[in-house]
C-alpha cells in the first residue's frame, strides 16, 4: 500500500508552488523533456472508474485484472525517465469493453505521482488532486 493517500498529494501545481516558495528552480533539461509533454487533469474530471482504481491502489487491491500492479516500462518515453520498477500500471475499467480497454493509471513511487491515460500510453495527464 502506498502512503500518503493520493488525496494528500500536491500534484504538479503544488510542486511548482513548493519550488517557488523555497527559492528552487524548475529545470527543462533533457531529463525533463518527457515531463514537459505530459498534460494535467483535475481529479474531478476523471471518469468515475478512474476514481475507483485510485481507491483500489490506496487500499492495495484487490484488483480486477492480473496485470494490475505490474511494472510499467515507459517504452514510449512519454513519462519522465526513471529506473525500471519506478512506475506501475493499473487498469481503469472501460464499461462495455470485453477487454481491459485502453485506460490506465500509472503511478510513480518516489514522488507519489499518478498519471492517467485514456489512449493506451500515447498521452498522459498528471492527476491534480487539488481541483
């Protein structure tokens, strides 16, 4: 189980505010190039099934699919580059789909970030729990 719960996370806006308040900087070097291509989405704008998945992640399951919790390799290179095992993926149920569908939550362990993709890893949005 991950701690603290996702509702207490700062999200991208909080990280920016934190950097500004403590006099930090925000770099745009090569390692941050992927992060620049990631959008953001308000928690309240997510489909209800994504809320269900986030709740399951916080509780540690049980998950509806065997693949849930597996390491996400970031082969597409859309998310910020991290070591293997940093990201994990979870299915967001798609009503009416006979398969897992294309929607996923991908979590990052160290910074407790959560990303949503509705198009099977082509694009990602960092979930902002503050809106």
